DNA sequence: AAAAACCTACCAACTGATAGGTGGTTTTGT
DNA sequence: ACAAAACCACCTATCAGTTGGTAGGTTTTT
C-alpha cells in the first residue's frame, strides 16, 4: 500500500526481522515473545526493530500476512500436479511438517487468538472462514471426480489437519502421516 | 499427599482462586494472565494468592490437575447410559460446549504448551498419550459391537474433536455439532 | 545534503516473588 | 474457665527484572 522507502540492505533487514519474529512467536506465542527477544535474535536493539515496524502488533500482522499470501493458491496447483486428492493432501501435510516453525506459529497463535481481544483474533476468524470455503469447494470438486466420498466435509478436514498437527508438535514421534492416511481412508469413495 | 492445614474458609478461598485462575488462563493463556489478574478477581493481593499456592506454576498445575481427575471415567459411563457411541460422543461435545471456559483452557494451554519449556508441556504430552489410548480402546469396543467402521482411529477422532472446538471458539456461530455429525457419518458402519 | 539505519538513554507500567508484619481464630496447658 | 501459644489468612512494602514504546542523537549509505 504505502510507498516504502527501503534500501536493499534495509529490505534484507526487514526480512531478517520477520523471520526471527516468526520463529519466536511460533515457539513462545505473541504474548510470550518480547521485542527484545526479536531484536536480540537479529543483533539489534528494540528501537532498531521499531524502526522497521511501528509496533509489536504491526510486526505480528506482517508475520501473519507474509504466510497467508503464499498458502492459498498452493493446494490446487499441487493437486493438479500430484494427480490424486489424497496425494495432494499428504503433500500439503508433508510441506507443513518440513516447516515446523510455521506450523507452530499457526497452531500457537490460532489458539492464543481465541481471545477476542487478541490482536490476531480477526485475522484468524477470517482465515478459518475462507479456509472452510476453500476446502469445501475443493472437496466438492474431488467428489464430482469420484475421488472422495460424499460424506467428506471441509470443516472436518480442517479439524483433522489442525488436530493432528497439535499432537505431532507435542510429540514428534507421533506418526502424523499415518493418522492422516487413516482419515483419508474413511473418506475414500 | 502432604497434610493440609486449611480451615473451611481457607479451603473455600482456595477453590475460588482455582476458579478464577481457570477462567483467566483459559482466556489469556498462562503467560498472558498475571498473578495480579487472578488476585484482583478474588479480591486479594498477589501475596494473598501466593499464600495458597507457592508459585504461579504451582497454581497452573493445580488448575490442570483439578480437571483431569473428573474427565477420564466420564465417557464410558455416558456411553453405557446413552446407548450408542454416536450419542455418547455428541454428549461429550455438548458437555464441553456447556463449559466453554474449560474448553478454552485446554485449547489455549495445549497450544501454548507445544513449547518444551512451557510448564505444562509434560502434562499435555502425558494427557494426549493416555487420551489416545483411551479413545483407541473405546473405538475398538465400538467396532466389536458393530457401532462404528473399522477405519475409525483414536488419534483421528481426537484431532476432529480438538480441531472443531478451535473453530467453534473462534466463531461461536460455527455449527460444531453438525460438523461432528458429518465426521461420525464417515465412520458409520 | 538528504535520508535511511540505526543507537543510547530513558520511561511508566507491569512481572513473579519475598520479607516481615497484623489481626483474628484455634489449640493447648493449667 | 481462661490465658498463652500457635497458627492461619491475609496485608503492605518492596524487590529486581521485563514489558512496549519514545525522544533525540549519531553513523552510514545514497
């Protein structure tokens, strides 16, 4: 939106701060991770961080928005390439597991944001709403191609993905992909 | 374990603190709710709260333990009474929805506790492990009675319950019970 | 020279926790 | 029956550390 006045080195710093903030928010939550923590991780002072983001809340917003942009179109593309809906879903999860930091971020923050006063509350409401629409229409497509049973539903699929991720994050030995397969079996045509 | 030296008035206060802590932890998380918040809610000073619980961490432990005790045997009893597995599961969820504060507590804290350094990390690891065993064996029983399909699995059921709760907490208009029914349809025999 | 990229030096508010009390109730010794 | 000792339920005052954020200056890049 606003015209940025960032040099190349400045833009790089911004990315660096964003990365550090994502890592720290994902581990300690938004309320648990301080500006000092973020600043220390990139070798700056808190004031240095606030030179790039006017407030901690703005930093959070930037972190969230960054990921939201890339996530939405990904699934359909993968589905087209992977061939089967099942394979695309497995790849989605494998991709999430490879980026455990991002997964933690969303699991941690979505729970924290259940509080209506949380700065990310509206973000996650909106995200789940669009996410339900997306998965519902994607499942409809899969149904019409005979790839999944008619009983499969978007909100349930989202719940399975979220819930299994929580269990995996708590206990990395938990066989997430096997349980995902278990669910996909139940909605096989 | 240790012999308590609490008068009746002291025991009542203790309960009161426990209730307030549960409410506040459930809304703002463990890290987001302060001893001052808890103290203020029951009309005490922080030092007054620490008279009953030696530390904030001990207070959290007490809050968690309090709920864990009553939850475990509940499901099987309900199942026996309700008749069908499906009805018992729906009653479990209806019960959780009636106690939204407790639901928030576990959704909020289980996500926060993904961090290995979180004081409740081990508690939730243990809880999910036993919970998986419990639901797995319960599902086995239901399968042998022909109440659910063989494809139903404990970890997936837990994921569905958890995931749907998160969506409902974020958006109270979300029809949790309908989505739960959708899932139960997929594991109908 | 202008602007970006920081820094130091703060600030008020809040964090969990401790020390050392005060007033009331209960228990004990006689 | 009655005082003294013990104990419980808190309090005030304070601590050192951390929080997000600001003001204003200095260095580096363009």
